[in-house]
């Protein structure tokens, strides 16, 4: 995997040890990227091998967040992609680069499946930090804008 590397990841808030939540976010995004690469190359997807290699641990010992992010992204990819496509003007999900796709898939499953009580701003902040770390200078603005439209909580009827 070839991604833009920053000399000091702390500059945008992605420092910390291997067990930090930020490291897990990066690992989940990278694992999803690897899955997308397998799909693009029409290769078999082995989630256990991908996650184990990234976290340098047996799959059973790997963090739930990373495993869930990858499995849920694969399981509901068609549904998630259609949500993004419905909110993009003149673009489609398949035209985005693979890193952007991985960030968007991770953000969706984090917000809707893994931590359904997480605040939208927290998920967008993580996605923007990943975009600033791995994408072009202004690509984070697109990630921010599309997530702002897609990550929406349904208002409860009781609150009306």
C-alpha cells in the first residue's frame, strides 16, 4: 500500500502508540483500503489475514473496532455506496480514489453500526484528519462535505 506519509503525524492529531484509538482508526482505514484493492484486482478477500498483518497480532486478539469496520464495510458495501452516490453531484463513488473510498466506508460504518451514539462531528473530524494525512491538500474538504450530507441521524417521532 502506498500512501502519502507525514514526518510528524502529531501535527494533525494522529500520534500515539499502537493501542491508541487513532492508530486503530488508521488500521481500519488501511484494512478497508486493502479490501478495496483485493476487489479491484478480483482477488479473494481474507479479512483475517489483512487485519492480523496490519495489527501484527492473531486475528482473535485484534481490536473489535478494526475487525467490525472491515467486515461491515464489505457486508454492506452496495448499500453504503448507494448512499454516497445519492449525495454526490457529478461524481460517483467508483470515481473516487481508493483512499477516499476507504475513509468514507470507515466513517459510515463507524457512525451507523459500530458506535451508533457517536457524534457526527467526531466521525467527520477523524475522516478529515485521515484525509489530510493521506490525500491531496484540499481533498479533506470533499470528505468533510460529503460526510456532512450522508451522516444524518433520524429524528425521533417522540421529539416532535
